C-alpha cells in the first residue's frame, strides 16, 4: 500500500455470545414488562375484569418481546448491509490499486523498452559513423598514396579519386583542397611533360570547384599556393576567399578574369607571363607588391573596392587599367612599366600614389577621374604623358616629375592648381600644360615647371 492511500479501519467479527446476550435482554425485558402488567392486573377490584387484564398483559409482554427481537434483527440486518457495502468498496479499492499498479508496470516497461531502443539506435548510429569514417580514411589514404606514386597515370587517378571523395563528402573538402595545394607547392621535376599534365589537372580540379554559380562549388576551400609553380592557371569566374599566391611562379597565360575576391588576394612577389585580371571584383585588399610580369597585363573593367597595392613591381609588356575602379588608397610607388600603359577612364575614389614610378613608354590617363589626392612626385614619364580630359577634384602633385616626351593636359580639370615644383620636361612643341602653368627654359633640352 502506498503512502498516499487511506488506511481502512480494521473490521472486527461480532462474537456469538453478543447475539445471545441481546436475546436474553429482550426476553428479560419482556418478562419484566409482563410481570409488571400482571401485577397491576391482579390488583384490579373487579374479578371479572381481572382475567381480561391478565390476557392483555400477556399480549403486551409478548409484543414487547417481539418488538425487541425485531429491533435486534433489524440491527443485525443493518450491520450485514454495512459489511456488504464495505466489502464492495474494499474490492473496488483493491481493483483500482491493482489497475494503477498494472499501469505503472506497463509505463515502466514501455519506458525501459524506449530507453533500450534509443541506446540501440545510438549504438547503431555510432557504429555506422565509425564504419563510414573508417571507409573515408581508407579512401583518403589510398588516394594520397596514389598521388605519391612514381607513375604519372597513377597520380592522375589519385587526383580524380580525391575529387570524387570531396564531391561526395563535403566535410573532407577543406582537407582535400589543402592536399592539392600542397602538391602544387612541391617542386616540380625538370623536363617531365607528364608531371606538367598532372599539375595542370590538379589546377583544374581546384578551379572547377571554386565557381559559385556551379553545382560543384566547394565554398570551404581556401587556396594557399605560396611559392607554387602554376602552368596556364585559369581561374575564370572563380570565387577566391583569402587566396594566397605569394611568390608563385605563373608560366604561360594566367587568367583571373571575372574572378570574385572575398577577403585578401595576395600575389606579392609573384611572376607572370601574360596575365588577365579583366572584370575582377575584389571587396578586400589586393596585394601585387613586387610582382614581375614579362608579358601583357590586362585589368580592364576590374574593381578594387579596398584598393590596390602594387609597389616595386615590374610590367614588361603592354599594361591596361582601362575603366578600372579603385575604391580605397592605391599605390604604384617605385613600379616600372616598361611598355605602353593606359589608365584610360579609370576612377580613383581613394588616394593615388605613383611616387618614383617609371613609365618606359606612353602613359595614358585620358578621361581618368581622381576624386582624392593624386601624387606623381618623382614620377618618370619616358614617352607621352596623356592626361587629356582628366579630372582632379582634390590636390594633384607632380613635384620633381620627369617628362621625357610630350605632356598633354588638354581640357584637364583641376579643382585647385596642381603642384609642379621642380618638375622637368624635355623641350617639345607638342606640350599642352595646364592653364596657368609657369614654364622656364633651363637649357636647350629641358624645361622647368614651377608653382605660381
């Protein structure tokens, strides 16, 4: 019995002698009444009524005895009814307790069964996970072993195995990308055309999964190709997140056309043949410090929202920054452009610094817009310097610049007079200086520009 169930009072059995005592009391009561009535009847004065009175006395005595006995019988019947009802309540209470106990037992059994099932499910899930992890580890290990094989054909198979593994298991993609980058960073054997093809394939595997508009896009992969040697690297349309190509040797034609750059794009000290950055959109800083470009470089239509750092770099071929937008401070300090260079219709929303920059051939800034400070101090223009229809809405400084050929500022707009202190230019009848510029003849070959 639980603690919250009421305790029933114990039922006691009526002893048999209690009934006998009741009968004796009823008989005694009847005898007493009869005796009392007979005594009164004997005292009657009339003898003829005495017999009648005694009969009535006897009848009354018997009636009292009968009534008393009937009362006792009624009491016994009431007790029996009470006992019956109590027994019924007891049975109902016992039945309710039994049902509650059975319900508790059933609920406990169901709870135990559910807990057991959950435990079995967890064990099955853990076993399945372990089996899958072991399988992935085996596949990954096998693919890496293939990548280290002496045979180029086997290495190609290892690359495709890694690609398939990454395509089916997104959680493995960062590791697979790191393995492919590490493979490309390893020194390439000399004079092995087959190894070159393997590396081209590794490059294509990486770039194939870096296009955000493709179902095979792997957003988890971050390129770290520091010091790698890449052949005809083509990242057209890729999305690069914090990509690092520092000191990378790009041979052949390199393409970053229509690339989306998130975070930093590091290309410092990299070397290029021909390189295309046309349509590139960068929301982070792009670092081109110390790069060497032996062929042509095209940046047409690119956007550098966080600016461009291109200091101490060398561009040997034709270089084009046509319609490029520079959002933040941009620096080309100490950079050398050996062939013709154009910044036609470029927009410099941030400050521009071209101090000690050298243009070996023509420098074209036609219709360029400078909305912040523009510094061309100590800049060397080896051929024509064309600033026709350019617009400077802030300070422009050409102090100590050197113009080795014609300089043209036709229809150029300055919000304030440009600073040209100690700038020099060769004598050339084609010069078109800004309105109000003061030019002095130094000798037969050189002119001196001074501030007003």
